């Protein structure tokens, strides 16, 4: 979109030769199993190209480009032949843009709710001010390295700068404090920040959840990696030829639309009832920052048992703020006159469970956390992954209390809170262990290994599920981690479940497995309400005919559709 001004020759920026085997760092010799092999494909990336990495192995390609793997045999001109010819460090001209929170880079938990609290020095810095700082830093760097020496392409021109902001929808946000940006706005700002640095190569890690097309028009080429299949080439050839040859008939729409269709079926008894008990009751809710910037304006919304809601709205419309009030994370949830939340939960089979609503300030935070199952981008980023990391089993178990510290009693065991009477604890423990195995079997490796996803409950846990439960969460791919944290949100059968951008980062088989589980009627009980947040209508696993309702936010105002 905004090319640098270094004069390009025919030498490619990136080159992985044919018949290359890519190994994890530390894999000692050729007897080790490679992460992937290029086979007959000779992959080159030129300056004008825009590539999309797709398939179950796309993470391995990314790690290779970041220098985190070993290519055998070693490419004679390195992975970055253009930079070798210029005697430059390739990684100084490469910009990696990750959308994980920087504070969690060491794998430790960070308090993602702190953004709603009191502002510290520097928190009021606006997006425009941050961009001005970057431009000034680039001016200083340019004074040390002229465009002619190949170390810097030159400062972005005013026209390009304005076009960049317009293309990413950032112009109206220049006066907004960084801390007040929504998730989608922050993603776009990070992309702009990388472009302002004028790198020769930009690597974007899972940026497309903010876009409405999984393969947008600016993608000119696609690199596909799945198991032992590696393919690379122009976008048109991928959809016109490769997809038809590689995928069985009926599966190609996952690459056109970015998701599987799931299976048909209506879960038993979840049609919305007007007389059903309330789970959440908001009337006239407002959120205002610094006495002038209104984020939510007179929001009224009732969520009842059995409801299935699609929460809609553009980036910056207030969705994240609204959900933070419902989960009790936002400080202003304490001062709302009419914001009633579920203060109690059911520790065992919750059929017939009726919540008694209460004001946020009357609900202890641990109780509220156990009453709402959540999977959101913020929670995914914040979840602790410090090496060696908790096991999958322990991560799923934290969902019963909505906590981030596992009890650590081992696979097949369950901790029980002291609030339960002695005679009740064994019953609660037995139910929790059973429930953990249920979600692990329903959404674990067995469910996404094959193209066809079985909806028939199995007899106990399989060997693959038991092995998966014992794995450290840090050893999983991003998609697998998202599935585990989805299990965490579902395991406790909380009265309210909030699924915000739940499909982001998942692979095809995982998406199909989740949708099949949702449609089977086993994922949610009749007493549970579910709110799905997504920009894509097609990602919602239910239809209006099945009782789905929609609530739209627009410029701080809300309405039921």
C-alpha cells in the first residue's frame, strides 16, 4: 500500500528454496521430524507482494520468517537474499506486529481491567501525539542514515501519511487517548505505527479479525501449509485451482468465507420466553470519560435465561465498554442506578436454577466471576502463560471460579471451594471432574482431527483427550489455546456466557467442532443466556428462526433489532 523508496532489484526479499526442511530450533539432525517441507515449491517474496499465510501450519511459516526455526539445507543466500546482497541485517528492516498485549510478553498475567481505572501520567496521550513521536524518531534516524545508503527509505510524505490514516479509518481518532481506543481501533493503530517506520517487510500476526473479508483485496499471494502440504502462489490460482484440487467438495467455502458452516439442529427448549427470569437488567446506563466524552448513552438491555444474543457494532461503538459493565470489570459499574447482575451460581447440575439479581456493589467479585463465563480478546491476551505453564486441565478448571490461578491438583482431580458444606463437596467435585472431561472430549483434538465432526457424546475420555489434558498450555498453538479458553468459559455452565470474537485464531476443524458442539444442545443449558460478539453475521451459530436476537450499538446508543 505504501512502499518504501529503496530501489528494488530482481533479488527477492524472502526466499525458501524447494526441497527445504524446516525444523524447530534444537532439532539435532535429519532424523528429527521437520515442522514442514517445501517439496517442489520454491517460495519467493518480492517487494511488491502482499501475502496471506493460511492453513493449520501458518504459525510455522511465521516462526521461520522471524528466525525461530532452522532451515535445512541452509539457503545459500539466507532467507533474506536482498538484505544479504546489501550487507544489511534483515531484522532491522522487518517489522513484526503482534496484537497481544505487551505487558504479557513474559507470560505473566496482567490486569486487563486496569484500562478502565484512574488515568496515570501519560495515559492521556492521544493517538495523534503518538504518531507525531514516531515521525520525530524517524526524522532523527534519517539524519543518521540517508536514503542513499540503503539503511532508511526516507520519511513518509504528508500525502502518504494522510492516505494511511484515511485507509485505516484513524483520522477521526487522532484526538482520542490511546487508553480509550477499542480493540479494533488499537489493532489498526498498531498497523499504522508499523507502516510509519517504513520497514521493507511487515509481518502481521492475526490482524484480520477486524476486517470483514478473511482474504481482503490487498492480498496478492497466499502461502498455504497443512500437515505435509505446502503451496505458495498468486491469490487467483489458490482459489481457482489449488482449493478445488486439495479440498473435498463442500469444504472450499471455508476459504472463501473464513469459517465452516457447522451443522443444523435446534438445541432443545432454548426459544426465548418473555416470562423467563432475567439474567442481566440494564436501564438507562451511561458511561462518560473526563466529564465530556460519552461512550454509552442511556443503554437499556434485558437478557433472560435461554436467550441467544448477537451484540453488534463497529469498532469504537462501545461494545467492550458495555461488556465490561456486565462483567463488573468497569469501575463505573458500581455507580449505575439500574445495572442488575447475577450474584449467585449453581455448582452442580443447574437445571431450574433461578438467579436473584443484585446491584454490582452488592456482589462480591469472586461470586460474579463464577456467574459469567467469558472468552474475549483481552482475556486471551492476559491469561498466564509463564513457562512451563499450567496444564490444559488446570486452565479449564479455572473456569469454575473465573480465576487465573489453578488449584494444581492434577489431571482428573477438581478443587472445591470452602463455601460448600462438607456433605456437598463430594457431589460438587464429582460434577466438576465429569464436566471437565465433557468439554475436553467435545472440543479437544478428537473433535477437530477429522473433517466430519461427530455430535454423539463418547463413552468417557479418549487417550488423545487425556494426553491433551496433561499438556502445558504454553505448548499449544494459538488456535488450540483459544479452544482451551473457550472450554474454560463453558465448563462451569454459568448463567451468562459472553463469547467475544470467539473464532479468531481457530483453524477450520476447530471452528467446525465448536459450531457442532453449540448446535448439538450439549454446550448450553436451558437456563443459560449467551451473548456472541462478532462483526460477521455468518459466524453466529444460531439463526433468527432459532430464536436469535440482536442488540446493536452505534455511537454510544443501543437498540434491539
